[in-house]
C-alpha cells in the first residue's frame, strides 16, 4: 500500500475525498505503525514522517468507514511511565468515531499477568479491542444541519 508524507495537522484521521491523512502525537515513540483493517485482515504501514513529535502520513484511496489503530514502538519503563508495546493496538486519541467492543481477555493488559507488571505482554490485543473509524466530515455536517441523529 502506498503512503505519502501527508501533514502533521490536523491530528487524527482526515479524509479529503481522495485519501486520508493520519497524524498522531507522541513524544516517546521510536516508530509508529498505522494498522488498517478490512474483512478481518490487518495491514500495517510505517509512518516515517515526524514533525514536532507528530507522526503522519497520507494514504490514498483510504476513505470513510475504514477501521484503523496504531502500534507504537518505543521504551518500556513502567517506573518512568513509558509503556510502549507494539503488541497492543491503540485507539486514535483524536478519532472522530470508534467501533467494535472490548472482549475481556488478558491480551488487553500491557504486562504479563501471572508473572510481573514490569514485563510487557507479547499477546496481540487487536482481536479483543475496539477500532477507530475514518469518517466523512461533510456527511456529518449535512446530518447536523437537517437535525438527524448522528
């Protein structure tokens, strides 16, 4: 899948009619993967562009309804509050919509449960967690204008 540099602003997923710009702020990330989901398949795309701690990229032909999340690579140091774990799928903190449900499972924990809270879990959380969704902002405005529930 092709990726272009995109823009650091606005944060979140912004669809422009031809593709979607993804932008995520992280001061401690060493690498960020954008994860796109369709029919149960996960496609991972590395975001290479970073401006002022904002990791960003533009993915052509990705539009409304696309489910996505992030995997952040970086330091694991619970004492200092750094809990990067690429085995965990993260919601976009700037998402305008989310979907799915949380299935209670130990894979959602960032650490190995029976052993130590200071060792990261390698269990993939993607099957058990929610996902962010790319929206069409124009449709949202039209619905709000006509008074329909969004």
